[in-house]
C-alpha cells in the first residue's frame, strides 16, 4: 500500500505555527530593540539588542506591587477553582433528583457573558465589603462552569466500584473526593489550575471596576495605565507586555501535557 | 528525592530563584552610583571649571538631580546617584555647552565610567 506523504500537512502546520508565533515574536523583538512598529520596511531580525526597556518598566512603575497583587489574586482563584469546582463536579457525578435540571441550568449559564452580570457581581461584592481587596478581585472567578464540567468528565471516568469500595470502608463524600477522586484526576486538576490562572492573570474588566487605587492594581490594569502615560514608550510598553505574559506562558509550558489530557479526558469512550 | 530534585517544576523555579538571588547580590555589591567622565573643548583639550548637570529621565520629564564641576584634567564625578536613565550636559561661560547625552544603566546605582567625553561647542 502506498503511504500518503506527510510533508504537505507539515508544511501547512509550519505556516499556521509561524502565523501564530509572529505577533509574539514581534512583541518580543520590539521589547528588546524599541523599533518603531510602523517603520517600513519592517526589520525582521532585531538589531542593537538591549534589555533597558525592561529596566525602565521595573523602575518607572511599582511593578513588584502589581506582580504581588496579580499573584495573590491568581492564587486565590486557583485554590477556589480547584476546591469549589471539584466539589461541584463530584456532586454532578452522583444521582439525585433534579440533576438534569441542574446540569441544564449550568450549561445555560455558560451562555451569559460576564459583562451581563457585572452589575449584580459589583453590588454583591460591595455588600460583602470586598471592593478594592484581593478577595473581591478574585471572587467572580473562584468557580467557573467550564472547569466544573472538566472535573465531572474526569470523575465520571473513575470506576464506580472504587467509590463503592470506599463507601463500604466508611469514607464520606468529602474524603472520597480528596483521597480518591482528586488523586486519580491530576490532569483535570492541572487543567483547572492553568485555566483559572490564565483567566485570572489576564482579567482586565473586573479589576478595572473593583480597584479604587493604584496599590491594588493588577498587571493588565497597570499595563493599560502605563499605555496612557505617554506615547513615546513603545519599547517599554512591549517589555511590559512580555513581563505580563511570561508567568502565564511558563505555567502553560510546564503543565501543557496534563492540560491537554484534562481537556480531552471524557471526550472519548473506551 | 532525586525525582523531586530533577522535577521540571523544581528545576525551573529553582533556577529562577537562584538567578534572582544572584542578581540581587550583584546589585547590592555594585551600587555605589559613581558616574565619571570628561569634558573637552571644541579643540579636544580638557576644560576645567565646566559645570556638568545630571538630569534623571522620568516617565514624562527630565528632572535635575545633581551638578558637578570639572577638575584641571576636565574630569567630573557624581557619587551616590540612583538614576538608571539620565542625561548629562556640560557648559562653561565663554566656551559653550555640550549636546545632551543620554545614558542607560542596568540597575539603579550602577557605576559608570563614560569613555566618550562631553564636547563643548560655542
């Protein structure tokens, strides 16, 4: 049998990959050269490379403060997502009256954009006196429906006999979740951690509404403020973008295998 | 134990921690903030008694930070400077003034010896 050549697919993948990497490359190149992005013809390769724009960002703004804020908020969001979503996902694997309605309700809620619920979210946060706090910044992202279903799919794949055996041994639901379900669903946990981290890290709209002073700003919010200071900061602005991007890229690169496993688990049978 | 040490999370975050500590140690031991240079006249000879002004470049403006007089050899020194991006300008009555020259440092307080002299122009 004649084998189909793979090079056309590889060629297409190469072109697509290059198209996807080019903007990131351009941001990185501008951050180490300060080249005018509107210059024509554009320089494909960096010349006169230096890291002074990174130094500018470090000293011109309280970068460490923003980094700490973003890290704290992301940590709260990650912990909240793993705990609450695991509980909700586990509950959806059990049989109870109205389960179908709950699943339908959750699925339908996924179709409501966050922008539509931002006023009630603000009012609730205000009533809880959490405006301009790290917890208030993290609260709306502490549980996400997509991640609940990631956990549900992973828990559904755990054999029922294991849970029944645990029940016979006297374990309650919380201990079954902590001792059996979560250790057997590391890919789902990794997916939750990565998604929660990236969503929280890149979140702009909610911090813009909740934050009242500069000390509480997160990195995306600080980036927009930095952009508004003055126009002659092309290199520094792009250096700031890279500094904001690095943690998310790092987390994804380190856990990408589990991330992909977590997203695809439950997608196939057998 | 070997597995934990060679784990990619341990390696990556460990390397980052070591780099940060090493960089901070380097900065702490090299932050005298000594900026030295020379001023020459239009003929290339050293100019004594010229005033050199150091302005720090902030996000929006140039803030005057210090001034120094050149010695007989045309040399000037600023000590304890904390600017990482600054502009130097030299001037002397009757001789002229130099163009503004911008300098960047890798960290605040880094010492710098400027090889290219500031040249006064009438």
